[in-house]
């Protein structure tokens, strides 16, 4: 998606750590074919704006990241792996 002309022309980088206490809230905008995902923790919140294509792209990136992490752990002889990939 290209940047609309009315938006500012600068960017801000934000990092978050996701913990068990991090809350995720999804809001859908079906008429615009997009969603927002709010990640909220004790230190603030971040909102991610995604259209349908970018939802699929983010899902693919996360799946690949999980696969890569599991492969590296197996390669390194990790004794325990938590989560769905275990």
C-alpha cells in the first residue's frame, strides 16, 4: 500500500517485547479490507495497521521465523523447546 499524501513524511521506529501479559486487540474494518492490531503492555502500546495482503505477509514472516528458530535450536542441540513448534 502506498502512503497517502495527507500523512506525514517521517517515520518512527518502535520496538516491543511480547510477554505473557501483553494484550492483543484486533479491530476489523471490512469496508476498507484492513485491520488494526493493538499490542498493549505495562510500558505502553503499539498499533499495527494491516490490509489483507499484509496480514498474509506478516503471517508468512512469523511462520518462517518460528521454523528458523526451531531449526537453529535443533542444530544447537537445545534440550527443550516451548510453544507450538515443540
